[in-house]
């Protein structure tokens, strides 16, 4: 055997050993999950607590057991199944680090990154548990996936067992009749905590649901909108008590405006306002628009629409309250010195803005090596009387759908439910607790605020099925000029009504 051959053989053996050890670790991690069927999110006060007991624990182990709480897991209710070596093929995005979309599917190998390694373990556990092989499904982008799935359905093929693709694109695609009703897929239990709360009540019609987000979609965490601030700058400017404001429910649009409206620092000393200077607040160079704009609206307690019992539509943007929200955000976005040429977290890191909206995944991707200090807050409320904070996950996040040509709904349902449950127990905690709150967050308060942000996520019909034609994409025009909100809305109302009527019709055909 040649030297190169020996090296290649040794490398293969080491990789095999590495995979075997990883599988053993993954199976050990899974043991608590298999202890008992979990409880739904309506009854999570008394979860199934499990811990492995050693026959003769050392004093050190006993001390650790006293100090550390038992691991809490919720098990899915998928029974013991054997799919006899079947290959599971998912269509999913392989790009999009900024939104963490590429972390929703599989990773090729262990890398030492705690998040990626947890996803790698998830694949091994699924393969062992169901006797399947998970194919590497990643494609270039959401458009490529969309075209591939639609071509597959048209040809009557069943290449992909399920699809994990961008929310906006998926919601446009399912209206074309390409997706199965997820309520009819075996083993999917939308009462479990790895799905958004009350999803069947808020995002389905006639008992039908064509797409869903779950904890399997790490991008549903990563693309959640929050408010970020440069803590070094707030300290220098004497701005304090922000976390207390949030805890007390006093973090509002007016409070954000009053804090930021007079902040301006002539960084380059040329006496002229420019993108290189520092401003109190920025929504970026495009202003309030798209999903970020929607996150502000929903954060203020406003929703796009209400679907009545007879399936007629009330457009909630066509209201006096919506006008009041519009005025607040117009004033905020157009106050003197409120805009820079930077977007989001970049403005914070470059000290060109003190406050800006940012997605949680932006901290993970961009801010890990930031040598300054930033803080995290919820999206601001309309006023202090508003009951709770609210936010949205960007429509760039991934969601799950199942093509109507699905070859084995039982296999598909088992994989989606089990992967979602495993992610809720072992992947998301690593991402949130370790990657975001421990490695990225600069203070304990920001970690606390991240929990508030995640708990405030809203998912409803009007946003979930917005596609590329719904209200999200008119927000920029609605807020473009002062005093034109209602006239601009009326110009769009007829088109928007037809858009959503077409979507609703899909649920009854």
C-alpha cells in the first residue's frame, strides 16, 4: 500500500470512528427524550423531568446533581418506526448565513461549533431512530428550490419528501395548489411547544394549514426582529435604565423617539451631517419597509387583517388606530438626524447609530467578534397600556411544507415531528443559551431581553400567507410621505383584498 493510500485509508477510518462516536453521543442525548410522551404547550407546567442515575455516584457528582436542575425535555409522540433504510430527501436552502437559513437542514461534519455540531447530531439520531438515510439536500437559494418543487409536482414526481424554504416564497407557492394540508400528515401535533402557540386558531382556515414554522427551523429564531443599541454610546451619553423600562412595560415608540431625537455626533468634524456621523436612531437607508416595517407594526399591536366567520376580510390597516401607528413611526423615522447609510447591526458596530432594529441571528453571525458592547431590547410597544410586547420573524426565515406528490406521508410526518422535537430540546437551547446568550450577548440583561423577544413572536394568517403580494410589500409606500397614509392605503386596498381573497379561496378548493 502506498503512503498516500495509507493516509487516505487512515483518514476514512478516523472519519468512521468520529461518526460512530458522534452517533453514540447523540443516542445518549436522545435517551431522556424517549422516556415518555411530552405534554402540549397548553400544559407545560409539569414537564417530564428525567435524569440518568449512576449506581454509585461520586461525591462530586452528587454535589453537581444538587446544584444543577434536572434536564427538562418534552418527547414527541411518534411511535417506534422502521423505514428499512429509506432515503429522506428535503429541499432546503444552502445559502443565507446572515439569516441562519443554512442551519435548518443538515451539516456535513462536526466542526467544533456548538450549533452546527448539534444539528449534525440531530441528523445522526434521526437516521438511527427511523433506519433512514438523510440526503444532503441543500440548494443555492429559495428561487431554485421553488422552481424545482413546482417542476416536480407538475411531473408527478416525489423527489422531495418535504420542503424547508423561505417563508415568503413558500406562501406564494402553496397558493398554487402544490402543498398538502399539514393537518392530514400523520404524527404532526401542533399543540406541542415546538410550533407557534395557537397556530391552528390563528393561521389555518377550515382546519387546513399548508405551511408551518417549527423549532426545526433555526432561522425562525435567527430572523426574529429586536431592537439593538450600542451600549458604549448609551453609557457615554448618559442613557441608562433601558432594561428596567422594558421590564416595566414602558419601552414604547414615544420613549425611543424621546431618547434618540436629539442625538447627533459630528464624528468627522466637518460640520456637515453625513453617513459617517453618529445618529440616535436608524431604520437603515431604506426606512421602514418590508418585514422590518411589519415587525414595527405588529410590535405596536397592529395586525394586517382579521378573517371573519363568513371568511370576509377586515383590513385592520384601514383604521384610525393604524393611522396613529403610522404617524408615530413616520415621526420616528423622519426625525432630524435619524438615518444613516448603514443597515442594522452594522450601524451599531460602526458607531453610526445608537439604536436600530436587528435580527437575533445578526448578533450570532456578525457581532461575535465585535469588540464593543451592545444591548438588546424588544420591539417598542405603541404605548405603555399595550398588554404585551410583540414582534415578527422575518419572512426570509424558512418554513415547512409538504408537496402534494409526497410518496410517504407517514415517513414525512415522523421526520418533521421528531426533528422539531429534537431541535426544541437540543438544538435551539444550544443556539439561544450558548451561542446567543452566552457567547454573543454582552450582559446578562441582554440574555433576559432575548427571552422576552422570543416569547413575543407573533404568527398569524395575514403575515404567514403574505407571499410576495400581500401587505408587507406595501409598507414602504404607506410610510413614504406625511399625511398620505390613508390615500395610499385606499389605492392599494382593492388589490390587497383580491390578493387575500385568492389565498382564502385556496383553502376551499
